[in-house]
C-alpha cells in the first residue's frame, strides 16, 4: 500500500466523483481508477459503491478513510519536521474556523503567517464546531478556531481566545426591545427564534443556556451565516440570542441588543483546538506563535 494510493482514495472519497478527484489531483481519470482498483485488490474488498451517477464509500471504505487521513497527516508532519530542522518551513497548513469566531482576526493572522512563511501553502475550511473537532482528531485539520467546546468533547489542548456574554437581538418594534432593561428567561416563552444550525458554536451555547433555564423554545428559521440571521431579525421574523460582538456589526445597526437576566446568562467562548503535542505540525506551531501576539488577537 502506497501513500499515493491513499491520496487517490481520499480524494475520491471527498469528491464522491472520479472525474473531479482526478482534476483535483492533476492526474488522468484512468490512472486514478487503476490506482483505486489496485488498492481494492490488495485489500480484497470494494472501497466504493459505484453507479453511473454516484460514488459512495462502502463500510470497508469508511473504515479505511479514517486511517488513511491519519496516515497522510502523519506523513505530512514527518516531511514538515525534517524541513523545519533544515530551517525551512514548507508544506501545507490546514486551518479550520467557525464563522465570525471571537478573539482573533483570521484574515490578519493568515496574512502575517504568509509574510513570515511564504513557502507554506495555506488552506482554510469554515465549518461548525463539531466538524472542526472531528477534523483535528482525524488529522484533516492541523488546528481549528472553534466555539464553546466542553472538556468531555476534546481530550487535546484547548487554548482560550475570548469569552463574552450572549445577548438577545430584536427589531426595534418588538415588545422586548427595551434599552437598559434585562429580559427574564420566562419572558422568552412563545417567541419565534432565528438561529444557526445545531453544529455552530453560538447555537450550541444558546441551546445549553435555554436547557439550563428550563425554557423550551422554537427555532423557526435556521441559517448558516451571520448576515442572513441579522437580516431576518431586521425584518421582524423572529429574535435571536447571539454573541455580543454580533450586535456591533454594521449589518446589526438599528437592532436592539438586550441583556438576559437570571442565573443562566449564556456565555460564548472561543478556543483554539490543538491536537496532542506530539502531533503538532511545524506550521501549526508557527501559527500559534502568531496567535499569542496581542496585535493579531
């Protein structure tokens, strides 16, 4: 079994299409197909279920994917470690990040990293916190900026970035839109809420807070980006419990941010999710050096 075969297999698994995988790897489709078939022959089992329209992992393929990603990540780390000893920082830094994560400017951070290490290729994946944890654990991501991670979810290192309260955001004409007045949890019963998909950090924090307060809520509109959420709140289609810094965005101008009262005030926390120390790539270590510099936080 060769690393090249594993790279071909992972590309097909991620693209779910042989032609797209071949284009991504800059190889011929016939060569890619032959490589995957040779791997299946060696393992004596089909790795993909193929039809004229779809390519899906078999049970054996799904099991191999986890180990293949881990093996390829280890190989990259080994090459990067040798280059680091030689005084070179090459290879690929793959970073995962939640949308609008607090405590760090991703754009400025990556720009500074590129200036210091121009030979490193940077890849950025924006996903929800649960997917980010899986990515770091499986070696698909070198590290990630995530939100509201509880210790039982992650046994590696978590580096705190920021902690801030969450606030109720509503349109000016809403009955709860009162400045300098805190809203009790009981006042939220029966309201229609706008929120993110359950995988996103702000949604996870809000769900935990409502559960702790014993208040059931209805999330009528689920979105996958901050701007859509703010626009829907502007139109009076619901209210939202969001990290406080969302209320300071230009798109939130005109909305009313109200503090939540009681013992269950939700907090939004952002952290850096790191693999075990022995699995840290040189690129991840270099990025963490920049993360700890105040101007980029």
